[in-house]
C-alpha cells in the first residue's frame, strides 16, 4: 500500500446551511458539493490530473441520498474517474 507522502489543502468553501424541508430541500447534496469542488478547482487553477483524493464532509444522508456523496460530487464536478 502506498503511503501518503504529502497532503495539500488548497482552499476551502462553506456551503449554505439549510433546515429540514427548507429552501435547500430540493438541492441534491452531490450537486451542491460538485459546485464547491468545481469552484475551488477553477479559482485556484488546479490541474485536475494532479488530484489524487477528494475528502469532503458529509452529514446525515438518507434514502436516495444515502450514497458516496463525495465520489458523486467529484465526478459531477468533472474530475477524472481515477480520483479517489
């Protein structure tokens, strides 16, 4: 197993926080997360081919949203399939 040699935090963004059944209830978590990833890549001129991993904080997913939100988000943001 390859050990992590170096972790780089490029930037951060805070997404809006909604309440159950509120204004964000129609927004899928992976779509919102994809917007964040895409924005970070664009505003920091990141070469997506250099990205190895994406770590994304998720909370209380249920039902249809009970999936790997981080994985879906990075794919929706246009990062390569090889990114973990």
